């Protein structure tokens, strides 16, 4: 069963893509759910906000869950700036 609580748990654990799937499922049943709407905007908005940025790094940013991911992203960000 798709719930905002389950999606939030996934997001808090770093499983952002899984959380996004669940938030979208919640919205299919409750299109006015403000928490799910904000979460979808927050988790999927990076591509629209940064169209020229490496999509692989944006994906990594969304999925970061372990220290190695943070180091890889931090190094890329330092080079990008």
C-alpha cells in the first residue's frame, strides 16, 4: 500500500527514487495531497532546474545513500564549480 509515511521512510533512508515512485502512486489516488505534491516537486525538480548539468550526477544526487556516493558527488561538484 502506497502511503506518504512509507515514501517518507524511503526518502529518509536515502532511497529517493523509490520514494518518488510511492509519492506518485499516492498522487494517483489523492491528487490534492500537499505533502506528496511537494515531495515530487522536490525529488524530481532537479532536472528542470539544472538542464545543462550531467544527468548521471543528478541521478546520483537523488539516490545518494552511502558515504562513497557523497564523496563522488562532492568531487564532481568541486570540479564543476
